[in-house]
């Protein structure tokens, strides 16, 4: 909604140089505050979903 209200366009970067490997590093996942653990779970889940979608 925000993007549309400003008339902005989304341009996917599909070139090889635009691909990135992102890493999340923590000493002790259980020691993180709940909100941080939820964020890590969300990001890891998104990566898993992307890999599964690419495999089909």
C-alpha cells in the first residue's frame, strides 16, 4: 500500500551480481529475546520456502 501511494515500482534484480548469500549468526538462539528468535524463524522459513519453490 505504501509503495502504491507513492507511485513507486518494484524492480527485481535477477542478474548474477545481484544474488547474495545471507547468514544469520548467533551464539545461543535460545538466549535471544522472543522477538529476535521469531525473526530468525521467519527468515529461515522464508529461505526454505524459496528453495522449495525453486525446486518445483
